[in-house]
C-alpha cells in the first residue's frame, strides 16, 4: 500500500511524484526487449524517446524462385484480327508464351519442325499461314440495328418529317458508329436527293435542291427509337415479350425528345453558373427547407391546439352523473375520450371538431332522460358526421359504447376509403396480358364480344338484315365471325358500314330500275299511240280535258283510269307517280293498262319483300 | 354492408377473357365409337357441349358454374356443372336430334355480376354454307362434327375485388424498383421471374387474356394467326364492297341519266 493508494482512497488530489511514475514504468518497459545487444544504460540515455536504432540484418534475401524450372520459352507468333474485316490480310506478330500442353504445343512443334527441316514442307507452311485470331477480336461487338422491308416501312414507319432515305441513312450511321450518338450527330450530313434528276450532273445544278434539315441529337434518337420500337412490336406483339424485352420496348417507346432536350439544357445551365450563383442557390434551398420545416411545425402545433379545444360537450344534462353509477359512467367516458384524442392526434382529421360536436350536443339535449335512445341517436349522428365529412367521431358524453363502435366503423371506413388509391397501377404489358382497356362510355356488367355484332343486326329492320346477310354471303364471309376479338370486331364494323351503304345504294338503284321500266313502258305506249291511233287521239282529247277539270278526283269518265289512280294510292311510295301517271294518261287520251300493270307489279314485289323480311326476322331470332 | 360499399365498380375500365364454347358430336359406329349399353336404339350420336378456356387454360377463377339447358325431351334437361379448377365445363350426352342449347354462365361470387346467357345450336350432322364444306366435314376424323365458337367475355366496370382477381396470377406483381434498376440487374431478375410464370403449351399465361400466337392442329384452332387471317379476309371483303359500291354508283348515274331522258321525252310528248 503506497501513499498513492491512500490518496486514492481518501479521494485526494495526487501529488507530483505519484502520477508520472507508473506511466514511466509502462513506457520504458515496452521497447526494451526489442533491442538486443544494447546496454541498458545507453538505451536509457534517450529518456522517454527511445533511441532510433535500426538493427542491422546481416543475411541475404531469400531466393525468389525456389524451384528451378527451365526458363519459359517465348516465341514470335503471327496473328490476325478478324475484327478488322480484311479477311486476315494483315498479319502481325507478337511474342507469345510457349506452353507444354494443349493446342499451342502443336504450333510449337511445328515451329521446331520447321527449324529442323529448314524450309519445311508446304503442308506445314499452310499451317503457318493460318495464324491465330487475336484474343481481342471478340470485343468487336456489332450493334444490332433494326431492319425493315419496303413493305414494313410503308405500313408501320411512315413519318411526315422523315423520308425513307433519311431513315435508312440514320440507321446506317447508327450501325457504323455503334449507336454512339455524339458521333452520329457529328457526322450526320444528309442531303436529300433532288426529286427529279437522279444521276445527271447537269440537272443538279438547275434543280432546286431541298435544304438539308438540321437535326438535333434528340431528333435522331427519337426517330431511331421509334423505328426500333415499332419493328420490335412488329416482330413480337407486346404481350408476348419477355420482361427485359418489354422493358426495352417500353423505354424506347416512351422516349421524349423534349424532356431530353430540357435535361441537357438544365445540365448545361448548372455547369455554366458562377460560384456566387451556386452559393446563392444553395442558400435559397436551405431557406426553403427551413420555411417548410417551420410551417410543418406550425401546423402541428395548431392541430394540437385544436385537439385540445375539442373538449367533451358539457352543456348536456348533468343529472345522469349525480348517482354513483353516473359517475362511473363519466369516468369511462373520459377515458374513452382520452383514447380518442390519442387516436385523433395520430390521425389528424381535415374538418375538425366544431362540425361534429354540434349535432352530438343537440341530440343529448333533446333526449336527456332516455339513455337508450340517445345511444341510438348519437350513433346515427355519428354516422351522419361520418358521411358528411370524414371526421373521426368526437366523444359522446352520453355513452361510451356508441362512440367506440362508431369509431371502429370509422376506422373500417377509413381503411376502405384508402383502398381506391391503393389499386395497383398496371404496367402497359400487364394491361395487355390481362386484357384491360379503358373506354369513355361503358354499360357496366358482363357481356360478350359477339354481342356487339348481334346488336348491329338487331338495330336493322328484318328486310335490311336479310339484304345484308345476302351481301355478306356474296362476299364469301361466314355467317358468324370465327374469332370475334376486339380488332376483328372493329374491322367487321367497318365492313358492316360499307355493306349497309352498298345495300342502301342497291335499294335506290332498284327503285330507279322500276322507274325506268315505267317510263319505258309509257314511252312504248306513246309510240304505239302515235302510230296506230292518231285520229282517236284527237277525239278523246276533249273528254280527257274535261276529266281533268273535274278535279282528277277519280270520278273520271274512264273507269280504267279511276282504277289506275286507286292502285297508285294503294302503293305507298308510288302515290305521286300514280297520280302523275293518271294525269298523263288523261292528257294523252290513252287510258293504257300499263299504269295499272306496273302498280300491281310494285304491289306484288312489296308483298314478296315483306314475306321475305318476316322470314329473315324469324331466322335471326333463331340465331 | 360495409364490404359492398367498399367494393365499387371501377369506372370506364373494361377487362376481357377469351373462351371457347361449342359442341363436338360423333356418330355411333361399331368400330370407332361403339354404343354403350343402355342407350336407346334411336340415338345416333354421342355429343359433348363445353365451355372452356383458350388453349385449355383454367377459367374457373372467373367462372363458377355453367348451366346447360338441353331439349325438354331429354330427361333432367337442365344440367348444372360446377367449376373444377383446371377442368373445362363439359357435359356428355347421346341423342338423335339437333336443338338449341341455352348456356348460362355464373360468375364467381366476388364478381357480383349476374349470370349471362349464350345460345348454341347443337350440330350432329355436317354443316356448312356449301356442299364442299359439308363434304369436307363429313370426311373429317370419322364423322366428328365440331361446332366451336370463340368469344370473349367482357367485364365492363368490374368491382374492385373482382378486378383484383382478374389482374393477378399471370405475372408476378410489377415492382417499381426492378424497372428502374440497372439494366443488367433488371435483366437477370426478369429472367428469374419468367421461369416462375406458368404458361400453357401455346404460350398463353395462366389467368391472362392472351391467345396463342400460332395454330397447333385442329384441336386448337383459335390463335393470333387465325385472327390475322380473319382480319385479312374482312379487309379484302371491304375492298370488294368498295368496288361494288363504286360500280353501283356508276350504274346509278347512268340510270338516272336515262330516267331523266325518258322523263324529258315524256314531258315533251
């Protein structure tokens, strides 16, 4: 036990001599064993800093190569580089290590053989002529540039801004420069060929040479990606692509040159700003951050304040709390409100208390005595509040149970209300795989694709249906589509429109035919009348005119003529014609039977048609 | 109650599933299709009516039950087939006459949709628009008569829970992280996922709305290839119709001219 220990025990400050002693001991003890052959006294001369003495080492380094293998042999070997694309015309030589096993041995032996045999046989020379391919040739990777045929270009890749020649040129450059866009852009120098004179030199001087368009790198990229994406889709519909393929496809499709341009502009701006500007920007950013943080804190405080203000309504009847049971009740109520408050502060609501507190207090005022009723009522008001504005229910002083129930319901509702935004966003590929699409107007509920075509039919009259089906079978189309997919039905609708137009045209054409026939018959009648009865005509002229004067009401002199008129009236469409016909007949004094005949003909055809339409209607129903 | 309220229809969204329904009939034949005992003498064919997925994929995740209403003369003529996962809804019968089968589709309860009805004419005898077609069918595979229809079940504005069912299962759920990740990493991950995905022989993902790319024999006649064929056909027909319309228009013009002439003549006389 030393005095130091005593000091320690008494918690006294240690004096000078006590403290340094142990540390000195420690220090000196460490380096001592390291230095052999040195007197302790000499070493102590250094005091705290030991003397820097490097011990002399008096033996040689170890041999590096323990095993004495024969010296490795190297040879000068010729090689070609297939990446040069000159078919091995250039043969260079380099030193290569000769190994004892595998393929190179052959070469080595060959070399030796050649040496031994002097000039050697031609066979060995042949072998020598085929030098190895350079090990670096494999790094010459060619970029795969989309290819298209003339037809594919016309059906898919038309672009107002780009001619096919220029597109070809772009793709050629892309291939040449391995898609290094800066290079492509730098070398891009497309001069469109003059439209007229191709080869003739004389023409070019006079022809108007369209000015080459200035293309930015983004333009070039946009066009290239457009072509590549479209060709990808042509080769493989999007929903059959593997995931990486589709990602590439989507990326190329979504390339936005404008955004790219802006990005570069931004980058340029950032690079070119001065130090002061940068500093200012930084400080501004800091400022914004601070402001935001402050508003957040402020909001938080305000919210808390509101929550504090949301006290249980006290203007209700206090009679219920006068008994011990009532007091118990009150305690529970307070506890639940407390809980509610906690929840409220966790999940802050947007439209706060005043809104919801009012109906509650009103209810409890109106039904102070009947507890049960107030339970129900408060429950309902809670529900209302829930509907009005998504408010967490305030505590009801009347009874704790409804509030907890309501808040439970609220929680549920809150959960479900949050669901819609949680609906997964599908990627484009997923949408295609799952057959999801968006439309403006939809009748909700399940339906079938073919239903659309059925509707097309059912919107037409029976007669038209028959005509259309006839026209379709004329076109050698089966009565039912084989595969009513979305595209097929769309195509069918186009066809349907054309066919209905055709059918309508035919109808009009048929009517024209009928009219022509009438006119022709009339003409024949006229001719006959002119030839055979020129005299009678004169006689009857007077009579006819009288009939006309009678008013043409059908009570004409001529029985036949009256009948004529009636027929005309019977045929809906031909009323006018019939009338006109009768008039003409009257004028011509030739009560020909032709009118009645044609009218009857019309009638018959109409009845035939209606019968046909009945049939078609039945047929359709069956389908 | 609360559930229903939460389960809202998704506006302006439509989702579809391809499926096949139809009948396959084969005549009784002592060699190829012997008549089992207990079948009335006048029955001439055995036939099957079915509703199934394209490429025999499972459709029971959206279709719960199918009711086939057969001809009244058949005992117990309303038959109900409940879903067995992975199996088509099919019904085998024998008979001698053709009639219309009413097929009623009941969707899974999650869909909250009402059942829908399809009508299909049972074909026992070769049919076709022309004699050659009939002849061809007659010679096919021992007189088997197939009348298969492709259709697509469209669910317009499905309920959310049903939408969830219809848009899961074919692929692993998309993760935003992998898409934005490095190209190499993404590729590798994609490859792993691809292996997990379940595909039918024709390359159709399970629980998807896909149809196979190419035809694989007479058992699988519905594919993109067939669709393309049909579109081509329709396009050709459209061209033809346009030609016909043009011709008719020209003729009409001529006719109108003639009519005018005739009328003028009539007026003159």
